[in-house]
């Protein structure tokens, strides 16, 4: 196998966690919408937790892209 093919394969494997991030973000958004629709007075408290969970989940996708680029251009 050529080295370029291995780099691209490693980058593709490094991007697989983005599927989990997409599913996780869907669950987070759905749970937030359900909680706010059931109890609108708790929206302010839930919004802070929602934004924190969103940022932490999205960070995983950013790390996956970073590692994919690292595999392609550095290794």
C-alpha cells in the first residue's frame, strides 16, 4: 500500500467520531427542546447547561478534524 493511501485511510478513520457527535448533538437538542416545552420557566437554567454540553460535544468533532488533518499533512 502506498503511503498516501495509508494517510487518507487514517484520516477517514479519524473522522468516524463525527458520526457519534452528530447523534449526540441531536439527542442534546431534542432533550433541551422537550425540557423547555414541558417547563418553560426552567429555560434560563437549562440554557447554561445546554450550551456547555453543546460546546463539549462539538469539541470532539473539532479534535477529530484536527487529527485527520494531522494524519494527512504531518505524519
